[in-house]
C-alpha cells in the first residue's frame, strides 16, 4: 500500500463494461473491456492512492474477478479486490463497508467510494461514513450531499478527489 488513503471502485459500468446479456463470471465472457479512460486514470491515481475494487458480483469469486481485470489490462493497477462472495454481504449493507474498513489500515475518512449505482455504491458508503463520488455517465443529473458529489466521467475524478475532504491534512 502506497498511501494511507484508498479509492474503492465499483466494478461493472464503473471500471469495466457490464454486458447485460453475458452470463457467468466476467472472466469467462467472450468479450471484456474497460470503460474509456480507465487505464489512464488508474495510472494517474496509483502513485498517490491505494486502489481497490468493491463489487456485488454474484457469479465471480475473487480469483475470477482478478482474471477479468487481467483480461481488461488493469489487474496490475489495483491493489485489492473486495467481493460479495468473500465478504458475505452486498452493498449497500453497512457490513460490506465495515469489512473493508477493518481490512484496510486506515480510517473511514481516508476512503472514497466511486461507483455508478447511487443506491448501492453512494448511499451505502455514505451511510457507513465513507465519502463517495457518483459516476453518472447516463445523464446530466448531479447530486451533492454532505459526503457525496457527482462526476459525469472518470476523467473528472482526479479533480473531485482534491476537495478538502480527501486531501492530506
């Protein structure tokens, strides 16, 4: 771990494209792909943040998630994977986020959740005291609250992370 702060990324439609008709573990899908700009953003953030994946995927175990990430060319850019199969709880359950906080060597205020599902990723994390950034690529809607904000694309993430709640004190 490089720094005592972490970005938790949702998996499907945040880092990698979720194909609705695909079945089984993503690692076994005929086609896998990252979303535009993902590799560049991860490379930019990696020297300064611990980067982790937090997913509700039912069909993929942690090894299968790592295989899919490798197929997408981003496994080497992530430090940890937290998945439903290993944790036993799904987002937005506080137990999902509590597990991650206990595993990471840092306080909740040093963690940021980034995801495309407002209820599971954003509300779940903020209810657990974790700052969140909603990746809303499907509309111009922007929601802002005490522990969350909105970006429309991943290229906006580095600027969103520089707000006072996530900078070093």
